[in-house]
C-alpha cells in the first residue's frame, strides 16, 4: 500500500471512485459480487485501479428463496386467453407432496363461483404408479357402500365397501361424507383404525387425542352443512399412520371454477410427475351457465413417513437421550464422576442398597454428621433428591441439591444475654 504523506494543504484530495468492470468481468460470480475502485491522490500523484469480489452470504429461508414445494410452483400457467379466475391458484397451492399442516381429505362445495370437491383413498406403495398412470379420473367409486351379490350358480356374498380393486391396484376406504336416506344432515364416515391408532375421542369440531405429556392435540376437524363440507386431518399424524399401516394416500381433486366471460378459445393442458397427475381445460363451449368454465381434475399421492407426531405408546418406547450430571470427583484421578438422568437407571425407594445413586453414599452422610446405617433405612424424601436430580441437568451440579425450609434458621437462635 502506497503511503500518503500528511500535508496542511486542504486542497489536496484523496478519493476513491467506482469504475466500470473489465469487459470480461461478471457482476455476480458464484454468489460473489465483483466490483472495481479507482484510487486517486493529488498529494503523491498516484492513481491505480483495484478490483475484487465480495461474498454474499446465503441464509436459507431469508436470502435464498425456498425451492418449489406445491403444484402451483411446478406447473406453469397454461398459455391462453381464458380469464384469470379460471386458473385455480388456491387449489394448486394446496397440493403439496409432503404436507406438514392441515390436509384436506374430503370436501364438497357448490357456490355461484364454482363447484367441486376432494376425496381420499389408501393404497399400497407399490400400486401408486398404477393409479396415477391410469388417468386423472377418480378411483374408488365402489368404496363406502355395502352391497350383497348373487352369482348365476346360486353363490351369494357381500362387499363391505372397505376394499376394492381398480386399475390393478388395491384400494382401501378412508373417508366420505354422505346423506343416508331419511337423514336431514350429511354423515361423516372415517376409517376407524385411524382413530384407534391415536386413541382419539370426539370433540365439537372433530376428533382429538392426548399425547404422552397429557396435552390434547387436534387430529381431525370438520365443517359439515347441507351445501358445503370440508374435512381436514393433521398431516404429520396422518403420514405417521400411513407409515404404521404400510399405505399411501391418494388425494383426488375435482375443481370447476365459473366465469361470466365467454367467447375465449379452448385451452387444454396436463401435468404429470412422480407424485401427481392432473388435467386442465378452460372453455366457453357447452357451458353449463352463461359464460365459461374450467376444470382441474386429477390425483396426487401423500406418502407414509415416520414423523414426530406419534401416539402415546410410541412416545413411551421412543429413544430419548438423557443428559449426564456431575455428582462428585474421583480423588485418585481428579476426573468428574458422572451419572445419567435416565429414570430407568436411577434408584428407587425400595432398593436394598444405594448402588444406583438415588440414596446418598456413606461419605456424604458422614460429612453432614448423619448416621449412615440409620439413613440407609430411611430413604430421602422425593423433593430433596428425586426432584433435585431433574434440576441438575447442567455440568457442575451436585446430586444432593437441598434447600433449607423457609422460616427455619440454619442454626439455633443464640440465647439472649441476661
């Protein structure tokens, strides 16, 4: 670096100015921003050009935009002169391969702006390709209905409506909303093993369950009326259930938006990937009302996966890493003596000895002036030892963490002088 001599002449100026990059330079190279600066000093008559690059940090979720996750991100809008309201962005945005929030598994609506619905069936993972490659039409029309049949030779039988075979794929009933004959309101039918798996109970808005901590968790929420119904399940619990029973879910969508604009040409498009298959059409020909309409029809798969939302019996046997605490120092080596906070490895009040660090050892009792034999037959009360263990999670805490009782002095009061 060239030194700049000091001078009392205030007219002497030293300045940095930005200069254009070389013709072969690039503005951004692998996340780095190129720049050029010109240094000019009248005091020493020096002028030179400095060029370099500054790295731009990449923070996931802040500077770096997340990758495409929904069908709206993956499927570009088909080119055409149809109105904007015929491209159902809200529906496409809700189609996610790995949902984490609420998942709509059953829906039916009929409004002046459009009509449609959603459904859901289950199938083994090896049959997913057969369902998606067989077309965009719905499958499982025979599910959810009991039937009795009779063969030509007098054979008789019945179908429970829980399973069916279509497109060479085994289908399993999961959910439906129907109105039985004579009922003024629709009735919700859901596959009971899903509720049994989480030991769910009905609430005003659907079903809920209690986790291992004793806190109620929403599992299913529903809104059912004569003109509209929507059933949603918690996606993480649903995917955990699919993983447990070895099934994948086929979520089916049929969406028909309406518009009062007509006279636009027909537009057709389709989209297919490993986990989704959809068709789209927008037209004003043979409209069911004045104007035009479009239709989005297809299915997508939600795969089973082990998640953090498991039922109580799974939480009890899940692997938990318990931290260790220091309860003493080895006098021969000086190394700290550690013990785990795992309750299965700590002593209980019915142990015959004190080998599991639940009772104080003889050295600690003698240091406090206690009788080891007497103390061994009288276990320490839970608030003084067991609860102290749960607080001693950090390094350097001692197992026998005692607090004096409030209002009781540590030593007897001195006798007043006469």
